[in-house]
């Protein structure tokens, strides 16, 4: 990665993402992408969902007959760690470095899987290598950069972003479908659609860095770029 790109990254938001635009994509792997992604998606689910608890509630009537059952899911490693980080910032003004390193690498892995699922790359997602997905998150100086009480409300302050991103994500799904046909016909991902889908992923990353990774107090911009 050249020095110009590093300079650009060091002057941006605390969470940054760039994905290399592919000159040509393989039609075969694109056609079967939903099948190819299953193994790595299972691995990602096992890693990010570790520690998740599923609760089943059974409701009985007076005759002890089952009338209704419900299932609730709670926890998960990433969610639990986010809560632990919030408590550490509030009470100790600390952000354990190894927690940060784990969540950053998990975010990188998740983004590689997302990029592959979105047809943005032909490279099968690696659990360790950067590949064509360049994601950076700055480690915060907690005592000087972060307000210790903001973790209590950041998830609430980010609600406007959730609403916008819900709409953009729907558009992104249609963009991927259109790109799938375009790749099968031409071998190329339309540049405008590529930039849009990368922008949606980048936007989600910034919101996640603010509201859940808690690495910055700077409010995320409403921008795809």
C-alpha cells in the first residue's frame, strides 16, 4: 500500500474502508456464489456468535397442554464484548488493547465475507490476509478522546443512521442482483454499483465503530464516501 493511501487513511474518520475495484470477475464463481459462500459463512457465524444463548419459553394451559412456544436469542461474543468495553470506559476509562485487536480483526473478516457475498471480489475470504479489502480502525486514547458517559447513549444517538441504512441496504440488495447479471454477461461489475455497495458497507462500519465498537465520539457522517 503506497504512502499516499496511508496518508489519506490517517486523516479520515476513525474507521475507514477501501475495496479494490476488480478489472474482471469470474463468471463461474459468480454464478454459484451463494453455494461457495456457505462454508466461510458458517465459520463466521461460529466465531461471531460464540457465547450466544437461546432461550425457549413454553406456555401451558390449565390442562398442561402446550399452547404457545417462544424462542429468544441473547448475547454473542461481539455483543457481549461491546457491553464489557462500555463498562470499562464508564468505570475505568480503559479500552483493553487485546479486546480492540480482536474486534478489529473480526470486523475485517466480516467485511471480507460481506465483500465476497456482494460479488465485490472473487477472492475467497481469508481469515487472516487483507486481500483486496482494506479496513482500518484507530485505537482510541480513552482518557483524552472519549467521553466516559457517551457509551450509555451512542446506540440511541445512531438511530437516524439505522433508518437511512435500512433503506440503503435494501437498495444494495437490488444492486447486487443487477451486478450478478452484469457480471455473467460482461465479466465486469458496473463501477457505479460497485462504489454504491462499498459505500453502504463503509457507512455501516462507521456507525458500528461509533455506537458499538466505541472507538470514537465523532458522530458518523451521512455519506457513502
